[in-house]
C-alpha cells in the first residue's frame, strides 16, 4: 500500500480502531468461555478425565452468504390451519437452491387438523451477523485443494478484516452452542445421550468389541482425529468451499421402511445444513447406501461412485459378510485367519477406507464388533497412517433412549424418544412396532397429477431389521452434535489466530493438500496382507490360484488394487457426478430413458417433521431463529390414529413402458431409476408413475446393461486416462434364480489408436468352475462353487503398463443372461 506520493506506508490502524478490536477480542473470549460448561455437560472429556478442548475449524463459502441486514422485516409465521411447505433441506423432491436471504423463517410443518388456542408470536431472529462491505476474493480454483497462500488474499477480503472476523466468530459460536443445547433439549435434557469421548489411538485400537454400549451412546474419536476434522471444517470456511458427508452401507443405513428424508444422514443434513449456510458453507449430505448390498462394488470404483468426501460413514455389517460374496466356501480359506468371517469383514472395511484420493474423516456407525473388532483395525490404521477416525455408537441408540413404560407414559415423553425403547410388555411392544415407521407414499396434488398405480398407504420395508424414523433421527442428531463440536473448535482456532494478529490465518493452520498427500502415502505403505489383500485375492485371483501363491503378491496378484487410486462407472444408483455406464459408451446411440412424470415441488408433511407448539425446534435454532415449535399439538399420525394416512382416491390404468435398447446390439438398459439419483436431497429420484410409492424418494436401485439368450455386439467404454494398468468389471452372469448358467465373455483393452493392448476370455461350463485364458487373469470370484453371481471379473492387471488413454470393449459370446453393472480402472497410486 502507498500514499499519494507513491511511498510505501503501513496498513492504517487508528487508535480507535485498535481499541475496538481489543474490546471485541475480550468479548469473544468471554463468549467462548461461557460455552465451555455446556460442552463439558455433553461429555466432552477423555473417558473420565478432563481434556483440553481441541481447536479446530469451521466452514465457509461466499462471504455475501453471511450477510444479514438487521433491518429486514420478518415474515409472519406459517398458517396453523394448513400444512406449510417443507424446507429445501427437508425434501429430496424439491430443488435445493441456495437462499441468501437469511431473514427467511425456516419452514416448520403444521398439523392440518389442529389449531392453536392463540396466535403464535413471530419467530425471533437470533443470528445477527451482518456485513455490507464490498469484498474481493482470490481465484481459489487455481490452487491445489483451494489452499490459498495468505499473501494471495486481497486486502479487501473478509479473511483480512479483523472486525469482520471477530463479529462473525462471536455469532457463529453462539449459534453452534444454541443448536447443541437445542438438540439436548429435544431429547429431554439428557446430555449423556450425546457424550463425545477422546482416547489415544492405541486405546481406540484396544476398545472391546462391545464398546460403545449403553447406557449413554457415545461418539469416540482420538484427539488428533478430532483436530483433523475441525481443520477440515476450517479449511472449508477459509477457502469458501463445500463440505460433504457421505453415508455408505446397506438398507438399514439407507433408511428403508422410511421416506428418504427420514434417513439418518438426511436428518443430519436437516439440522446441520442451515447452520453451515449461516457460516458461509454449502454442506452436502449424501445417502449412498444400497439395499441388499453394501460398499464393496462401489469401493472398487474409488471416487467414481461416491464422489469426493470430507467425512464418510460406514454402516454395512449386516450385508457385507462372506455369504453375500462367496457362500460358506470363503470361511474355509486358511488365508482368512482364525475365524474367516472376521478377516473377510475387515478386508471390506479396509478397501472402503482406501477408496478416496484425498482421505476423508472416517466414521464407523456400528459397535466395534462387526464380525471382528473393526475398532482395532481403525486404531491401527490411525497409528500407522495418521488417518482421522471415529466410531458412532448408533447400533445401540434405541437402548440408550428413555424407556417407554406404557402408551400413556409414552405420550408424556418428547416426541423424538417416545415409543422407541419400549418396556417388555408384549402389548406395548406390539404398539411400539406398529408406530415405528410413519411414512407417506402419495398425497393428491392440486394440479391433478396422479401416478398410474394405486399408491400404498406408507412405504414397504418396515421390518424388524430396519429401524424407524426415531432411531434415524437420533443417529442423525448424534452425527450433528459431533460435527458441530468440531465446527466450534474450528471457530475457536480462527479466534485464537485472530487474537494473535495472524490475519489472515497462517497457511499451516488450515491448508489440507500436504495432509492428504502424507496420509495417502502412508496408507499405500501400510501392510495389506491380512485385510484388503485377502479380499482382492478371493475376488480376482482365487479361481486360477487355488494354492494361494498370489495371496499378498502385489506384482502378479491383485493385492496391489488396495494401493491404487481407482475410478468406475455403474448402472446402480446412487452414483456421483453422473458416472453411469451410459455416460462412457462410445459409438452407440443412447436410448431415450424414462422421465419423471412431474417436476414441480411436493408439498407434504410427515409426522416426523412436526414440532409441537412450544417444543424446541432444532432446525429453527440452527437456522438462526429462536427455535420455538409452531407445528401442532400432541401426537398425530399412527400414534393418534391408524387411519390418518392418506391414499389417492382414484386409480388410473397402469402404464407400460418398453425396455430401452442399445441400437439392436443385443444390450438392454434395465431397472434404471427415473430422475437424477446422486444420494443428495437436492435432486429428485424415482418419481416414476409406475411405482406404488412415489414419495418414498430413495435413490438406491440395481441397474445395468443386460444381454439375454444369445451373443451380443461389442460395446466400447471410454475410460480416459488409465495409470497403473488395471481394468475390471462387475456383473451377474446368471438369472436371479438360476445359478447354472453357461457363459463366455470377451473383454478387450485398446489404446486411443484402437490397438489391442490386452484381450481376456472369461467363460464357464454349465454349473462348472469359472476359468480364464490368462494365468494371472483371475476369474469369477465372489461366487460359490465357481458359479458367477454378483461377481468381479478382472480384465487387465499390468503394473508395467504405460499411462495413457484406453477403452474397454465387452462382447458377450454366450450367455443365458448377463448383466453388466460396473466398470473399474486405475488412475494412479503405487
């Protein structure tokens, strides 16, 4: 900076300005201290010992999203006599367009059949941060991982403004503390339900298999892991980027039996997204779980299916066991350790953790015992690689909630806990079972649009192994508490650096690219012999290597996959970034796919959405308001009357749509979900006129490219840049009920000039062993007795291959039925 003569001068700081900054700093310290007692009430301690609060990070995007003119008028509350439209964070069917008007009152649903005795007061706005300055920003995208050097922030950027920072941090900390307190109040004031503990990495690895357990579900992490999580959030704030949390697992994790927006990860988003928005951060939650499956098919694709993530949650122990991939045969393999099942399970978890280019914060949403002590595995991973980890005790959540003694007692409990953990009386158990899930399939629309099929009263799938909406809400709140504690620590770190005069904050306090590189390198160096390597041997090498000579061989075997960065495309949903099989097809006319039968937003209220009048409304608090419930009186839905569910009054003729085909080449696109199904609430998935539960909203579905009853023409998939010489695919080489299937498939890898680099023939005789023409090609692993069902097929495994652009060609030479579901390739690594 220079004066009128061009001579350099220091940045102007008047005595008055310095006085104001000092006062604000002292005030912010008092505010931060005021929240300490509450944080300790949440069990923010190390297993019985006090521990210093770990300073972390908070998120942020555009500074103008924080702008909140204090003079803007508040709109009146929603009418109590009609349902209010759900907020964008609540409804997966409504476009989630950014809303920069932070004075807008968050939508709170109202019971249609109840009227308050008196008019409700207007919501009170408590988050008052406001900045009307004109701000400049650097070009974040020009720096790796958006790690902008402190010297590159313009003088007029908010990162360079001490007054802005002090006001923002003060309001942000108060907002987080109000939200944390609101969540505890929502559950009757029992802070032990949200206890977070920190243990050392070695203690984490030594936790017993049945830990965490009741009473009091805990989130357990390590000091360094918590610090890394808060640093991730701080990075999102300073770099004005998004923050993504991914849930991966089976049908229970997906939330089957409930509407999509009632699932745990969507309940987390409903509470956390509006708060992060006020902090300037676009929080994205993805429900990437799949019914009847788990994570292995997606994990092999790396970031191709899941996309990039800052936090990932694994909840897949129910389906990812040996029977789902290999029957009992896998249990007898000597390479699987003492029990077989334990190491097989840990191999799948190990593969999952290794799926990301930039290693995310990894949360196990289970007890440690998921056919083996996974906490031991995670603890050792953290010790050896520096990965940041946690375990969320969601598996025992319902046993930690207050006991419902009888129906009358349940009606006196907070709505979020009533009828979840019920006494042993058989009649009460049956009642609690009957009100576990309270979903909705259809409400008649004002525009007269109707589906072709008669709609169910509520979604199917509310079975004993699928938890109901109260459990999902509790698990979502557990995750919200944990993430918000890290966000608070992030703001504390930002305050500490601001008070110390580090404006903008020093690079070493928030940059992430070096952290990603160091952890990734250590993960690649971490031994894989008894975990991921064993699973890769079984999936790809076993049929041609019965003596297990390739087990752990990272040169000729497939153990090296564990250390490769991978990509993939799929016919399954959900999938990130439109990475579908159709998106990479070359030289084929893509058929027109079935479209959703309406595009307008849905206007409906679920029983789980309603907050009673006067009760605490967590979403309202997180949105910056007073959090006073304005929804209705008492219990509705099933608890009030089993007849409260609505179904359409008229049934139209069932529509029939022909199966789309690929230009008469013998391939068919089957079971493709209608709409954009990427696991987020901002997209609409499966609004299909020919389903019987349109509002179900779940994104998970099996799909692919199918060949039936004969040979096919050759399909070509453009893989783009391949580094590391590995290509494979996943598919079903049989009918749903028929395992005795004779098939023969030719897979060819070609370079950009069309020259054949590698050709592979995969075949089996009727009911016989799968075999391949190449010694180290592997086979149809993942199927009992060589019958190829839901199988991984290796095509190319050449660690000496040149990096270049390649394509994969697949031709079915003979098959009763073959369904191609995934294509995989390597993009870097070892």
